[in-house]
C-alpha cells in the first residue's frame, strides 16, 4: 500500500457510510434473506435437540438486521425455547443501531441479549481468561472474517465453542466473485494492514479442507451497481470505491496507475457486466456451514437461485 493510502478499517465513520451505501447499491441483504428463508431453516432445525434454551452468538453483527431475521427463523423452528444471544461487535455506532432495532421490535421476548462491544479476538481472549465452558448451538460470522488477523485460527476457535449439534455459519464473498478477481489482482498494492482483509470463501474452504473439517457450501448470487464509480468526482462513486478497495479516499489517495488499473478491472467482464448502461458488479457470496463434530466428508455445494 502506498504510504498515502489508509485502510478503511481505521475510519469508523467512513466505513459505516460506505457500508450503508454498499447495502443500498447491492442485493447483499436480499441474497442473505433468501438464504435465511430457504436453506437456513433446515440447518436451524437440526441444532439443540431437546434443549429448553439455545445459545447463539453473532460475531460482527453490525446493526443486527440479518441477525434478527435468523433469530426469528430459529424461533419458528424452536418455538418453546429461550434464546441467549451473545452479540460481539466492536463498533459503538453499529451496536447502538442494533439495540435501537431490538427496542423497536415488540416480538423478541424469547431472546435474552448480551452485548459485547469488542472484536472477535478480544472476545476470544476474554473467553479464555474467564475459562468459560459454555457451549454454543449456533454461531454466525457474516462478512466479518476480513477484519481478523488470522481467519483460520478464528474459525477454529469459534468452531470449538459449538455443542455437539451446534452449527457455525460463515458468509464471505465468493472466490469466484468480482471481489475475488479484484483482490487477487491488487492485494499487494492495496493492503499493508495486519488483518486479512482480502480473504474470500475460497481461502476458508482451503483452510477447512487442510484440517479435514466437513462443511456445507451455499452459493448466494448477488450483484452491485457500481456505475457511479466511473463518474469522476462523484461522491457516492468515491465512497463505493473505498468500500471495494478498503482504502479511505481511494480516488484521491491512490497512485494514478493503481486507480486506472482498479477501474479497468472493475468494469472488465471478469468482474462486471453491462446491463442497460449500468455497470453491474458480481457480488456473489458463499455461505459455509460447519458442524460441532469436526472432521469427515465434505458435503456437496448447493446453489440458491
Ligand atoms: C461488513 S459488516 C457486516 C455486518 C453484518 N454482519 C451484516 O452482514 O450486515 C462487518 C462488521 O464487522 C464488524 N467488525 C469489524 N472488525 C471486527 C472484528 N475484528 N471482530 C468482530 N467484528 C468486527 C464491523 O464493525 C461491522 O459491523
């Protein structure tokens, strides 16, 4: 990374603004909702098995929109059960938005929330220091492993918290998405932080395979309209470019050759297609579901269409 470029993770306000714009311009949450309503119910039905309470943990929950939908789906499968939901989220702003969302929703008495304003790694340290032995029934890490130093170790730690029938859900951009192409091409120029940042589901599958950990895989097709990125000086286009590159003010801080290279690749057919004059970026995600048991056969991938 050129010394004039700063990681977006160092600027909480700009990160939040660019993430919210990304949600507006993409079908990110829509494809997750499809997954939650079509594939997740069966997965959730298999956890717990007769327990009268369920331990759930959201790591990097953001403002909680997706979490609440999963919790509602979990309640439909286990209507008589109380849910203890641990939220692990370092951003005060996001945590506040999550609490507001909970306070506006009258139908959540079946959930007891515990708020942990901290990173996944801080939570892990605290857990170990307190010698906690509690087991989890459902843990999810949705679009969050980019922000930890060692994604493999993080997956292994959180998997180790699962009860026998517990499930860990990981969602990340697919290695085959536009993100995968962009990051494989420019990772060295863009990144110099300690955290993994440009990790894809492909990297996690390689890690799980190396540990002989079985998982189910779900493709979540999704798109993102990045047309504004190609309008010089467009404030929203610049914000989206920050989110794509994970660099603050990428447009003004990147060396000109790097900026030109990134813009060229973004509209290349490897990353995007043109539809009615708009540039539509391939934002396909992949969901991986790991069980508490650990090793065994790798399940066949499924596609949500
Ligand atoms: C891309 S957002 C995803 C939010 C939510 N899971 C969703 O899909 O809508 C990433 C979230 O991870 C949080 N985060 C950043 N670094 C983290 C870390 N080291 N550990 C846990 N969460 C982190 C951010 O604050 C943000 O809320």
